[in-house]
C-alpha cells in the first residue's frame, strides 16, 4: 500500500511540474518586422507564444516579461536579425543589455528560448538572465559586448547550445552564483574574450564539444568567497587551444594569458577526453598551462582544488606546462593524460 501511495504522489508531482513548465495550449505566433518593436510584441504576447523577428537591424533593448516565450530570430549574422543598442538609454538596464530574462519578485522566469539573433555592441551584456529556470539560448552570435556575451546568474536548467561569442571584456559565456545550475553547454565557440567559458561560484553541469580559443583563459572554474564551491561539472570532448590573448591586470582581476582550463579552487569536477593545445602566455600572467590546478585562497578568498578528476586528456605545446598542479589541494586524480610536460613531473603518460 505504501508503495502505491508513493507512486501516486510521485505521478501527481510530475504532472504538477509538467503543468508548471509547459506552455499554454493556445500558443500564437507574432511577427515583428523592421521598424516595429520587439518589446511591444513581448508585452502583447501570452505564455507559450513565439515571436518571430524578421531580418533587419533593431536598435532595441528588451526584457522578457512572460513565461514560455520563444524569441526566434532570422539568423545570427548581419543578414539575419541583429540587435544593437538603442539610440537612447532605455530598455533593459538602461539599454546596456540586448536581451534580459529576469525573475519577477523572486519567482523564476520559466521556459524562455532565444534563438537566431546577433547581439552586438551592448555596453554590458549581449544576453543576461537572473533567476531564470529552463532558459535555452541557442544558435546566437554575441559580438563585441562590453562585459559578457551570454550569461546567467542564479539560473537552473540552463541550456547554451551552438552559440558563438567574441569580443567580451569579461567572459564569453558565464554561469554564476547557482547552487544547482543543471547546465548543458554543448557545441558553442568562444574566442577573443577574457574568459571563454566562466563558471564562477556555480555547481553542476556539463560542457561538451565546445571550442575555446584565443582567449586569455579558455575555460575557468572559479571558487571565490561565495557560498558555492564549484563542484559537479563535467568537461568532456572540448577543444581548448591557443588561448594566448594577453589581458593586463585590472580592478576585475590579475594579468592573465595562456591558460587552457583553469581549476581555480574548484572541487569534485571531472575533466576528461578534452584536447588542450598551444596555450602559452602572450604577455605577463599569474599562471599559464594547458590545465592548471590553482589555490584561490589568497587571490579570491576561495579555496583549494580538491577531489578533481583529470583523466584521458590530450595536451601538447602548452607552456609553461601541459599540466600544472600547484599541489595545494588533495584527492585529485590525474591519470592517463597524453602529454609531455607537467609540474610536478610524472603526470603525463
């Protein structure tokens, strides 16, 4: 009897969850043509609707104000749908962000999809979410945005799929301040940023089949003094190469160049079957290596890297080392990596 009751409760919970996450049955399509307002279409839409933004340049900064909306652009290129800053400081964050997905009064914004846009030249963010649940960002191009290209703070069930980002002063892709991001990051490319992929004070997700090149650091897992200790990430089959861009020291961080994957005070993560090559400093830097394990206690009030698995990666032509373990942490497993140089010696096979 208890087993039947348990199953009934489980089914009820699943149905309730499906109803919460599913769009309305009577979904509509709303077209936006050049000269028309994307924000007006969002304001007019109902949950579950799709807003189709036709090819053209739109000088606008928009906020998603409904659950289960899909913003569908005509393609992430100059021939598709291009979103650029408005002429006046209006819209999301006074016009400094292209698309914002914000939680209303502490409740999550649920089920937003953004696809097929070029997000260009915003002072702050190409796209930014705060407290979103089930946000999917796919097949977009964020170019030359001031701080971050595609980013989310406190988001769960996050999906970054087959996007491109370049020219961000801080990070191409960012996931921050999340106890359980449950993130899927697949098939994206990041170049010409400070960090290619930046996982800061966030837990749980998978980065697979991404490309990070020509950044100051390709992929960073950073633990600072915030509550989360950056655990539960799997990095697999990523190509991390030639991250030689030189980023000078600033108020935001130290001088950095030549790091492929940085495990910066993060613990209990799995980094397997990645190809990491040609990462070497192009200027002054705090550290450089193909894969670096580093203590952030002094630099970011963070912690030591503990319990990480570094296995079966292919590393070559990285400087100063293919693998550099500062040996501050404990319980790290570094095995079966095909490489030539390591610190301490003996980590390559």
